[in-house]
C-alpha cells in the first residue's frame, strides 16, 4: 500500500491545514502550532500502529504494554492525538493539548526535554476562548483527514513525514521574509555545503547556528548515502527557543537520535563543551549564521575564556567573523574542515575584519571562496559566499569559484540545480583554475591584493563584445535607406490615387 502514498499529497494536506489560521493569525505565529500538531499526529499514528501489531502478535494486554515500553518513544495514555480529537467539541481544547504535550515530554525526558516549553495552544495569541476553541477544533479535524494517516503500515519506510515537515518549514520560510533566515537554509545550499565538507563515517558534525537543523541533517544524509550506515553524530546550538524546538522535532522525525542540540547563544555562551569545560572539537563544522548580526556580544568577547577572538575582535555591529572565529576554534586540529555562508562584505571589508582576514590567510586556514547567485536565501536578495576552511591543508593556495551566474530562476527565489551543485563540487575537488569560472590563487597573489578576497579580483568573467563589421553595417544601412525610399514612393502614389495629395 505504501507505493500508493505520494509525498505531494501529504504535503498538500499539511499545507491546507494552515487554512484554519490564514486571515486570523500571521504565519510566523501559527507555524509553530501546525508543526507541533504534525509532530503529535506522527507520534500517535506510529504508536497506534505498534499497538495494533503487538496486540495481534501477543494478545495479552500486559505483554503489549511491556513491548511498547521498548519502543523509541512512549506515548502516555490520553496524550495521543485521537483522544484530543474525540473531545474537540468540548471547551478547553488548548489546555488539553498543552497537558498532552507536557505528558509526552515527561515520558520521554531524555529525547524531548523542554521541546514544547516555548509553545502553548492555550495562548491568547489564538484569540479569546471561544475563537481559540473553534480554531483548535478545526485544526484537529484537518489532521484527522485520511491523507494525514501517517502510520508506518500505510506509508512504509519512506521518509514521508520527515519530508513533509521540511516542506512545511520551507513554505513558512517563504512567507516569513527576513525572519526566515533565523531558521532555514535552502536544501540546495545545504546539499552543496555537505558536498564541500564531505562528512565521513564516524564523524562528529556541528552547526553552531543550527536553526531547524536542516543543514545538519543534509550532512548526515551525505554519510548515509555514501556508506549506507548511520554512523555519525550531530551537534548543534540554537539561540531562539521556538527554533530550537523545531530542530529537536525535525531531528526526531528523521530518526536522528544520535544528536545533541543545545538551546543558547553560541557567541555569548557556547554549550557544546567537553568534560574539561573546554570547547568540544568536531570533524566537520558547518553553518549559515545570521548575516552581519548586530549586538552579537562584543562587549564580553574581549574576555572570552575560550580565547576564540585572539586573532581580533569583530565589529560590534557585524557578527560575521565572530561566528567564523568560533567555528575555526572548534575544528579538530588535524582533520577539521568547515564551510560557512557569509555576505560578500567579509571578503573585503577593512579595519578589524581586515586584520582578522589577514591572520586567517597567513595561518593557511582558508581553503576556498565560492560566490553564489543572488536571491538564493529567503528574506534577502543579496548574493552570498561560502568560505571553506581546513585545519590542515595540502597546499598554501586558495581556490576562488564564481558560481554566481549559474542557477535556475524560481517564482520568488533562485535555486541551484543539480548540475550547478555538481559543477561547483567537482571544481572544488579538482582544485584547478577554470577559465571564467575558477582560479587557484597563491598566497603571494592574495597579499599583493592587500588580502582582499573579492572574487572578481581573481576570476575574470569579462566577456569581450564581438567585433563589429562596419562594412556590413554600412551596406545594411544603405539597403534599409533604399527600401525606405521605395516604400515612401509607393505610399505617395496611393495617397494621390485617393485624392489626399495633389
């Protein structure tokens, strides 16, 4: 039966569930309710499927309950979607849903601790009591539709629920404008970054500004796709509570149990530490941090106990290099590699940023600079770049790639096509100059440019205008002139015949 289930049908059903809120509440508020309800529906359907299978196999109720306790999660009695659905016409929907979520959190404290603390279905955001009760009744009815039967026995082993969750996050990002940058990296960019850092079996992978964890999961998928094994660990930190909750639910729905994602400000208070209260180091570090973050914590950075800013203190109003310096600090000494998305300003801005950039290049940490097309990211039309760093390089050169002109033009956003990603990745791995696309620059060349990394200084994409054949142009002009004279003669003849001209 699973072959009959189409991802598009499930995606359409979950997106239609948002109709309950549209015109009443803005999407940046209701997205958390829809995503949480999808999570609850998934837990309930999986649990019911397991219950039915064990009941058929064992019959005995105590045995069934004992087997259910061995599952990946526990769903307390009365805290499931269907119990809430049965009571949807009664007052108090918001309070009942909140109690159910709290019970689920308590029963799965090691995996879902605090995940629902930033979401309340009993909030005044949903309106006064009768309106709120009606909205939540409609939401429960939307998720009870047959298209959203998410039982494994129906959808099989396909990652339909995880894909639907990612689909919703993407759609909400499209609606959210600038706020989308807080939690979403387009999947094509995430895939490209995973290709660049090439995570391997056994790697520990970190995103210190992980948003909804989509970039982390792309790196995990890269390992599985290459090796067929889920032998890796994912680590992340996210400063916004509601976004952290999205990340935890997203990872859970994709079966990524080997993860540690902390809630807190990475720059002011990094929480991914080892046993000695030092920063934990990782094989792979990736991030799409907020561009040029204002008030990132410069006032305390000078006394950072981890020494992350010893190469220089980034400007108070631009946190780009603060994230870069943190990421460099947490790479493993021998094998660490990282890729970070940043605005082009980090390539050429002077003052404190220029000094930091100089030190990173002199230490031979910078591996590649890749210019991306404009309008790839939700909430901003500016083009960005990916900077790749390595703790131990095989040469003292920097590869520049100008991929800004190769993309597909979407309805509202541009996006990288598979062939665009492949071309960038293959050029990156080959590490050779390609006319009008890539240039392998020596440190001496970069120094001669005053450590300016602006891509057009290294990749010449200038196209000469074709030489104009003046003789042919003059001949064409004479022919057009003669034709015009002939037409005017004919026109005058017709006008005379009609009596308009004497």
